[in-house]
């Protein structure tokens, strides 16, 4: 039973990490460059891709590292939950979602999050099962 608790804990912590990273990126954009198109300031142009890369794999990695189930399956679970959370975060910061594109936005969020978070989950499982694990 302990292994399922660790898997759930890994998924929950991964999704929380995603929420903080994703909301942080939106807040960074709203505070740092409000209403600015391009070119963005250098500090924002260099920090945004790093934040997006972290949000793309770290949540799945956390779940794969802490969980005892398959890292791939944990990453897919995290990806599904992160896709839903990313749509909610975008709606909050955008003041709603364009109703004519909500299906497209949800599908893109789902596919991209499942792809990247499953890779993170596999990497976390690899670290967990290797001699370099904690």
C-alpha cells in the first residue's frame, strides 16, 4: 500500500510544481512585460524558455522519482492533470478562454503535456532505479 501512496504523492507534488511554474510564467509576463509584443526585454526572453522547459518535464520527473509505479504511466497521469490545470491557469490570466477555440486549446494542452510529462516520468523512474537514486 505504501507504494501507491508514494505514487499519488509524486503525482500531487508534480502537479503542484507545474501549477507554480505555469502560473509563475504568466505572472512574470504580466508583471515584467505588460502589453508588450516583441522584442521583449532580454531578461524575459532568456528566462521564459527555461521556465517553460522546467514546467514541461519537472512535474513528471517528480512523480517518476517519488512514485513506485511505472514512470511513464505516472507521467501520463501528471500530463493529463497538468493539461487541465494549464487551461484553468490560462483562463484566469487571460480573463476567460475564447469559446470558439477552447476545444483546440484543450487538445493541444493535453497532447503536449502528456508527451513531455511522460518523458519526465521515465527520467524520474530511471533516476530512482539507478545507483544514483536517493
